[in-house]
């Protein structure tokens, strides 16, 4: 367990926090309302990618320099800010004040466009960027150049084993009131879809019926060649029987970022909270029974929420993920990337 302190004067700037994996929806833009905190209180995550200004347009950077920075397909711009920013929940921040001239945003809050907007209250050094605008998950990104971790005594958060994680985490439901697809699901599936397409080799993939088909099959039908499938995708992970298959949809641990080990030819990682719900939750709708139902029969009151439209992965998260996979340099996969980018406002996954 650590706290983060100002590198200039040593004042503690956070509550005690333990490290977790960076959520896959960390960079997501969703809707036009205020979103909750990205991270739970008492946790922090490290973003390995460069973050914040200055930013340079793709045309200015060029393909060779972008590839050296781990980006293999054209993006609007690349950040030249520091890598390794530390995300914490806004409520875990201590001893900071806003920098008024850096408090611009798009609509209802701060979006970090001007760089660090929080300063150490003690010495005035810029130390972090608070983000709380609409469409963005609320988080404070500590600048790794301006803060340092300090080990402290306290009960460290125990790393939960896979079996305990399965038993204690029911997963994140896919539908929110009043029938919207969860933004966590749209981001998590977008990341997994990018990895799935890269692992498919451009071959048709068969997916199991149920929730896997509901969120992946439309995109597979859109992007991969028609005809009989030559690759099989199955759910694999803790609590499921071992299966020999081409591609396995496996959970990514929410604390360690470890991907469930599989003997499949290709692993397709999926955020654990979405994977758990997909693997173990029964969303089958019940039908009325004649002459009433015995007390032992599972009931359906209230009925589960139903989506008002077909599932669509988050196209921005999909493009961001795919642009950072070396496989996108293959012509067939680059064509998919370009198709989504060119049709991004026209439902490219349907």
C-alpha cells in the first residue's frame, strides 16, 4: 500500500491506495452525461501510454515515428505527454488546488486539454490532471514527473485468486436503465473484438450462441469472409471445463491484469467483470407456466432489462486498440480499420 507525495515538497497528495489493473474503458468517451469515477476508492492504476499535451497530428508525426511509439495505423493525433500517469479516484486526492487558467472543458467540467490542472497546495507545483467533464470517466491523473510513491503501513489489498474472483464477483450487467447497453460492456467488447479479429487471421469465426453471439456475431458477419467458419471461439476460464479450441475468450484479472492461461491457439482477453457475467449469468427469459409455478421454480420478477437496440461495440475504443496491435499492418486487417474509421458515424459494426 502506498500514498503519493509531491516530488517537490514531500506533502502527501492521496489517501492510501493499492494498485489494480487499468480499466479497459479508461479512455472511453460515452454519451453526454456525467459518468462515475473510473476507479474504486482506495485503488490506483498506471497508464503505460503517453498522456496529455503536447499532442501532434498524425500528418506531422509520420508512420515511422508513430510505429516506433507503438501505433501502427493512422490516428488523429499522438500524445507526447509523459507515460506512466497514475490514476486515482477524485475522492482520494488530498492537498491540491485547481489551477484556474487550466480549467477548460467541453461541457460540464474539466477535460484536461490544457495539461495538469491541479497544483500542490503547499508548494504550488502542478501535480495532476483532474477529469470530470461529461462523456468522460471521472479520474485524477497524477503526473509521474511531479509525484512519487511512498510505502505506508496498512492492510494491503489482497490479490484475489481466480476461483475466489469467480465466486465473489457476479459480473457487470450488460443493460442499464432504461435499456441502454452498459458503457463498460461496449468498451470491453470493443477491446476484445480488436484482439479477436487480429487472432482470426482473416478467417471466419464461429461463436457460441447466447451472450457471446449477441455482442460479437454482428461484427464477425460484417468484417470476416462469408462461408463456413474455419475458426472456433469458446468461453474459457475459471469454473468452465477445459476445451481444445482455436480461439478462447478468457478473462483479464482486474487487479493484476493477468490473462487466464489457455491451451487454445489464440487467447482473446476480455475484462473480468464482463467475462464473469457472460460466462455464468443466465439471461434466458422465462415463459408463463400453466396452473401456476411451484415455489422451487426460478421466478422472473421483475423481468430482466432488455436493450432497445442491437449491441454495438465502442468504435473509438475499437480503433484505439486495433491501432496499437502490430497485426493491423496486414492489408486485410488494415482494410477493416479503415472501414470502421471511414464509417464511424454510420454504425460500422452492423
